[in-house]
């Protein structure tokens, strides 16, 4: 999974569980159309049913035709820059212990040093596997395969 890829889902629920990602919207739509055509032509085929589960997160429990699926584009959840809050919390803790003698502690951290700290935190998170692996789905579109000329009901 990477920024800008596309995925399919069998419903418009908030959770998208597909395990297949596509580089373009057209690739995703074509795959969805192909899967639903295969399923609708032979709903008993176990391999096709498994592909519906993997690619569309659809779990058909009857043999009724399925004509609608959803396509959406992935947007990575970025690693937040909390450097200012971290510095502020440290300064507050020192003030809590030192009182007025700690007034102004860390007020003079330069932008260069702040960016260096943020870079360090990001590198640490990346090296240790703590970067977010979740994503958002944008540009969601409902696809009804009956709207395509080459698809017959």
C-alpha cells in the first residue's frame, strides 16, 4: 500500500478491508467489474467467491447477483509533528520543579534545532516501526456495473 493507490470495497462502510491495491483508478474499476461479472455468471465458484472476499471485502451468503462496488483512493496518515508540544511539556515540567528560576527555559530553541529534533523523532519512529500504517480513503465512487455497455445483466 502506498500513497495515491486505489482499492475496492463491496460496501460504503467506513472500514475498507481489501487486500489488493491498484496504481490507477481504471485498473481498480476494471478489476471490480471483472470480479462481479465472474461471480454473477457463476456464484457457486469457490475461487471467485474467495476473490470477492480478498479484493472487495464482500462475503456473499446467497447466490443473488451483485452489481455495485466502491472504489477509493488511499491517503496515508502522516506522522504528526508534535515537537513544539514536546518542548512545551518539558519546559512546564522543569518550571514545576524549579519555579520562577526556570522561567523562559527552552524559549530560545532555534527553528533549526526544533527541526533537528523533529527529524530525530521521525527517524526513530521509522527505524523502530512506529510510523502509522493506517490510511484514509478519499475520492470514493460507487460503481454500478450495469452502467457499462459491455456488462449484461
